[in-house]
C-alpha cells in the first residue's frame, strides 16, 4: 500500500519497493525495500517458502496473526497462508522460493495464488 492506495500491478510494485530479482539453480529471491508506514500487499503461495528480514523492523501478518520482527530474522511462511508486511522502520525484505523459473513473469505465475 502506498499513500492509502493498494498496489497490485507487479510493475508498479517493483518501482515503489525498489525490487531486485535474483535467480540461481532452483532458487529465486526477491528483494524489496519497504519504507516506514508502507504495506507489502497481502498474497499467498501454494507452497511453503522463506522470507528474510535483512534490515529494519516490521509487522508480519500471517492468516490474521501479527508478529513483530527485528532484523536479522528468518521467517517461514506456510503454504496457503495469506501474508503481508508492514514496515515500522526502513525495511529490507527478501522472499525466497524454490523454483526452476528464470524470469519474473514465470515466478509470478508459478508462485502467487490468484484468488486473493
């Protein structure tokens, strides 16, 4: 969410959160910079994945339960769990997925459940 507006377009998300995409054999990592007061939009995946809070302090809401984390932290997001991140401080957040995808579009299609 940016200035009260929910952003779901992946290109706009990439710009607002200064996203970087990293690919390796069987792995994908997305880095996002979340400014204080911003939400990284709610979504869910068909499988478990890891998230890394590399910098900052944030609230992570998973299926309605909110937990505060301070970097450094490793968080496991279970399959099918709706989750979102709220930055209390400037936050650097990584989502790590096991996938053979080689492009951002492939990752999005393979990892994000479309029903939210």
